[in-house]
C-alpha cells in the first residue's frame, strides 16, 4: 500500500514570533515544514526546540529573492505568509522598505505559490491596523483607513492576495491579527509593542513607560491562539475569506501594568493610534469554530515565566522614546 504523503507547509517568517508558534503547531500535526526567514527580526533560537526534527528545514533568505519555480515551494500544500516588517513606528521614516518587503515580498510569495501548482491554501497575516481609528467592536466590513505606512503596506499585501485569487484563482484566506502577545515576541531595536517594552523595563527594575494615561485598551490575543487560527484557516475547505482574530475582550494598558507590577512614568499619546482596539470575532467563530482559549491573566503569567527571553531587548525610557517617535509626531501630529 502506498503511504499517504505528509502535508507540506511553507512558513515565511517562521523564525519570528507568530511564525515560530505556527511551525510548532504544524509539526505537531505531522506536517513537514519549510521555513523561509532572513532573520532580520526573527531568531533561529525560536525554532531551537525542533533542532532534531527531520520534518523541519530552514532557508535563511529574503522573500524577495524567490522566483516562481523555486524548489522550496515544490509540492507545497499550504503557505503561511508571516514574513514582513512588523514594527509600526519606523514605517513613518522608511516607507520604501515597508512597501518593498510587505507588498512586493508578498507578491513574490504569491507568484511562487501559484507556480507550484500544488498549493491548497495560502494564508496571509494581515493587520487590524487597516481599520485605522475604527468604530468598535470592529467587524471585517469596517472601512479601510490606514493611518501610517505600516498599515498601508499590510493592506496592500492583502489586496495583492485577493488579486491573485481573482486573476489566478489561488485559494487563500487572510487573517487580520489584532494585538498578538506571548513568548518569543519581537525584541528588535525598534520602539513598539507594549509587551516587549514593559518586560525589559521590568527586568531592569525601571518604570513602565505608559502611553497617555494607560486607560487605552487593546485586544490582546495570546500567540498560540493566533497560530491555531492560521492552521484552521489553511485546513478549512473555505477560501476567499477575511477573518478578524482577536480575543474580543480588550484590556487596558493599566490592567497590564497591574498584572506585571511596578512603577510607571507617562509618555505622550501618539496621534493616529486608536484608544481602543476590539475585534468582532463572530465571523471566524461561525465559519471555523475558532475561539480564544488562553485568558489574559494566563497569557501574561506565561510571558512573565519566560521573562529572561527579553534580557537582550532594548531598554526604553521617556527620552529615548521621544527621540524615536519624533518623526511620527511631526508627520501625524498636525492632522
Ligand atoms: N504581532 C502582531 O500583533 C501582529 C499584528 C498584525 C499583523 N501582524 C503580522 O504578522 C506577521 C508576523 O508578525 P510577528 O509579530 O510574528 O513579527 P516578527 O518580526 O516576529 O516576524 C516576522 C518574521 O519575518 C522575517 N522577515 C522580515 N523581513 C523578511 C524578508 N524580507 N525575508 C524573509 N524574512 C523576513 C523576520 O526575520 C521575522 O522572523 C507580520 O507580517 C506582521 O505584520 C502581526
């Protein structure tokens, strides 16, 4: 009897935060996994738990260097596309780079997936930032209003995906991620996501730099829940869908401070950033039966238990934050 062929998944950005957790889940489901990552933001250490896993290969390359026909895509069943620049703040100073990686890079991946001829599902990591300063809770039909080049680049990447579906009939789904957090979240040099900033400050015994008055809320979702949504979005027979992925239960920055415990200092609120992000997750729950499983308290406790991961992360204080966000205020402040 011929053996059934294992499912092959390509995970771009697989050495990064959400990508590496998706690799974990694909391998646990018996898939063979091929990671593409140029390690600009990710780390091989995020995949160290699979060092002796023969089902995993890692190619250290830029997504923009792949051309249709590349052997990495041969017989691929699923492509999970996470590779991209995820930091919001530097996008205001480096829009060309964001468009190149997040848009043109996505087009390279779409073309490789199309030419492979075997891909059953391409799943795109889109961003809730496409909704801008949105009405909440935010459903997928909400108008698209990017406020900064990062948001624009991620939305243009999603539009490219749906163009490839329309013209070339590539089966795909897009997931608009709200605020993912958890172990292995990015520690790159850029000022950004609140978790990395606070965890390093906690390790260093420095005050948490709370933006505004800390009453703003974010729809934080634990990373294993995000990764599970991606696997479900690949395995479902449904295609051509856009799904929000969030906890649907926003938490304030002050609540995070309370759970982490420590002193605070305040830094000015940035223009163009919403007071509240809150995903309406009715669509993905109805279509896929996906629901978040990890509570905020449990997730924060997991992160704190692994706080050493952030030891080498940059340490921010109000002065360095003011320097790194100066262009942001200059461009977005006067609107
Ligand atoms: N983390 C979130 O809350 C969130 C929210 C919305 C959308 N997203 C999107 O999800 C994806 C993954 O985000 P993440 O938080 O895991 O970020 P991450 O930085 O940890 O992961 C991105 C990975 O892509 C790799 N990469 C970047 N440029 C590349 C290139 N040119 N070629 C090959 N690899 C490249 C990086 O090295 C990194 O490992 C991103 O596309 C991001 O825009 C994330």
